[in-house]
C-alpha cells in the first residue's frame, strides 16, 4: 500500500474521533479495520497494512494533546476548537508527520496535507492548510 493511500486511510480513521466518544472508538476502530482489510481481500488480523495503519493511528493519538498545543501556539486568531473538523484532522496528521516521523520530510507532509484538503475540504482549505504548515517548516 502506498504512503499516500495509508495517509488517506489514517485521515478517514482519525476523522471518526471527532464524532464519537473516546469509549466508543474501540468499536469504531475494529469496524474500520474490518472494512479496510475486507477491501483488500484479507482478514484484519493478517493484513500488514492494517497493522501499520493501527500503529500510526495509536502513535498519533498518543501525541494528540501535544499536536493540538503546537497548533494553538502557531495559528494566530484561531484555535483547534474553531477549525473545521476536516482541516483539523489533516493538520493533525501533517504536524504529526513533521514533528514525530523522521521518515517523512516536511515538504512531503505539507504537499500530502494540501492534497487531502483539496479532496476532502472546502475551496480554500488547501491554502489554509499550506499557510498553517508553513509555520512548522521554519
């Protein structure tokens, strides 16, 4: 599975956290991985891409309070509470990649985030995401 596809699946999974209580997420995650692996013709327990996705999701959610704090510190006039859920989810993934994943360059994280914003966000989401993430690349 390509990094791009993995990132998009991570977005779809993380986006669910905005709509479900923390205690309900275990069931949501299980259902997500069953669907994800079924699309690939595998059982979730045997799918290496599902394992990698779950590992990235767990690591990202562990760093979520730090990521949100970093976002709040760098976004002037905005807070994570005011950002749209699509844009916030994309920003969280990109900041995670930029700050905690040494295998992904800042340029790739930013480019991928903008592409996700174009696909899932509103008309100006890509510009907003690019502007916010530029503050992390300095």
